[in-house]
């Protein structure tokens, strides 16, 4: 049964335009990303979050020569840099590009653009771990992607308290010095670290395991590489202030925009594919009506007890073992 995000109706001023306007809560465009970006004034945006196309030949992307692919991405990143405020943050979530069985780690290639071409500063290389995905046969199955978090300057927005996780041992005390005997943990919780894996018992291990959006995920749409709202909520809460502007230049199913709107930020997104534009519009309408399907922020991952039929070894395995022994 799909979970419904419980919310009262929200007054969201949704603007549909391929050019930037000054007044909006959410602005969505159905055009090439550079067409919209070039209409946005310098230093307008507080946070840029996106998962750009991986050049995998999906239905929504034409596979390019790798150098051409990076060249276009560089143009987009340079426009995003122009419109990013001096205290703004830039989060680029990528996986791997695979060609004839060879893996190209995209974050390594993107790093050069951000660092050496734009002189931005890497604050974290966040590892997003998920327990399920496509199975490989000639290499180990991929179960993580990375988020490169860059800032434009040293004076960047970072709010740790909204994303702290409970301390494992909140009763710990200083054992020496002026504070000997006093509680040593922060009452608001601890820093969640740069590996994200939300697990049962509320983040005991400091890892945030955020399930990727597959067929049984409540947020699932027709988009083949959709990422969960929950992943972006942490970035929005920690890297922007209320009323800040959050932009996704490849919005897909609109997860970035929804994460922003859920936490009283303004959202801008663009996608050249009409199907995905329509999905984003529909999901924003669902949020306005209080019926958005969403996995709750921080919900523990389900762990099988071992009693479920699907968690038990198939009887066929026994005959397979016998055949091997014979």
C-alpha cells in the first residue's frame, strides 16, 4: 500500500515559463536547460542540486562521445556557477558511465570542471549507499552514487542542526580537562558524516541508507533514474535558509523541487522532455492538494525477520546442491 504524505493544502504559486520571472514559489520550464539558465540574473540562486544525465543511452538521452558529453555539461555548470550566489552551494549527484564493460567514475571527471575551471571548493564527497539496484555479472554490482558538494566561496551556508542524527551514546561525558564529568555530546545530536545510509534504530551507525526509487517505492514514476525526495531534503535543510532559491537544471521527476517546497524554499526546474515536465507539474499539484506520495524523512529501512517466504531459501536450491555434489 502506498504511503501518502500527510499535509494540509499548500498555497504554492506555480509559474510555467521558459524564461525566469521574479515572483514565484515554483518555476518550471519545458525547454533545453541552457535556454532557461541564460535568462536567470547573476547570483540569484542559493543551492543548485541535480543528477545530470549519465550518457548511458537511456530513452531520454542520446548517447554522445564522452568528450562531447562532458563539454555540454561544462556549459551547463558554467551557467549555474554564474547564477549561484557567493554564499551558495552546488551539489552534483552522479554515478558511473559504463562503456563496453569499462567504468568511468563521473565524479572524478566533473571534479576538474568545478575545481580547476571554476576554482570552487569541495566541501564533501558524499556517498549515497542503497541496498538494491541492477545486478552485474562481470563486475561487482554497483550500490552507491556520489554527491560532489562544492561551495563558491569560504562564506557558504551550512546549517548542521536540522540534519543532525541521534547520538549513539548520549550519556558520554568528558573524562579530563576543564569539562571533566560534563556531558560531551551535543544535545541536538551528532554530525551524520559523509556516507548516507538511513537504517533501523535511527541512524545508529552514522550512515544514511536512503532507498533508491524502484518499482515498489511510493514515489515511483515512469522516470528510469529518479532519485528520492528524502535524499535532497538533507541538502536543502543544511545548505539553504528558508525562502532561499533551489535550482535543478535537469529536474526529471521533480524530486529537488519538491524537497525545496516541502521546507519553505523556492524551487526552479527545467527539463526538455515533456513527459518528465508533466510528471513534475503533477507532483507539485499533488503537494498543493496534500496528496503527495512520499517516503517519510528518516523512516527506517525495512529489515526482513527471516520468517517471510521471500526471505527463505527456495527448496530448489537443495536439489541444485545435490547435483553439484554428484
